[in-house]
């Protein structure tokens, strides 16, 4: 249970970081600070629900795109999160959407890969000592 909570916290932190990095890099990607928490939660929940669904659909109907599942789910999660008022606003065109998807996906993928190595390894080490 503790491991699940750590992974959920890591996912929320990486989602927030991904959104922040995109807002810093892309001028047409704006975050309203009052709705940042809601946007992060909506994005993280949408992505965690959509990833397995999109994977299942792609596996069944379009196996060639299985490698891009993370990008597709990130794009759809950004789209859903942008529908909520006072959160994120992506006012640019297709280029901004594509770059935002790539940036957020890259940050969340790196965070989801690196942070568990740090935090879960530390937790396992503390458990072994005790």
C-alpha cells in the first residue's frame, strides 16, 4: 500500500512538473495558478485512466501505434484538462499542442522512471536495515 501511495505521489509530482515545464517553454501554454491543482489532478487522473484503455484499443485495432500510447494518452489528457476552467489554456495552434504533448510526456516519463529508483530504493534500504 505504501508503494502504491509513493507511486501515486510521484505520478502527481511528475504531472505537475510536466505542466510547469510546458508553460515555461511554450508561450501559448498558460497555467492559471488558481486552477493549477485541479488541472494537475484532472490531467493525472485522465492519463492514468486513458493509458490502459488506449493501449487495449491500440493492441486490438492498431498494433503499429502501441509505441505511441504514452503520447496519445498525454495528448488526450491535456485536451481533457484544458476543458476545465481556471486551469491550463493552450491557445496556440497544432504546433503548440504537439510540443506541449511531447514536453509533458517527456517530463512525466523521465520522472516516472527516475523518481521510483530514488524513493522506492531508499524505502527498501530502510526496510532492510530495520
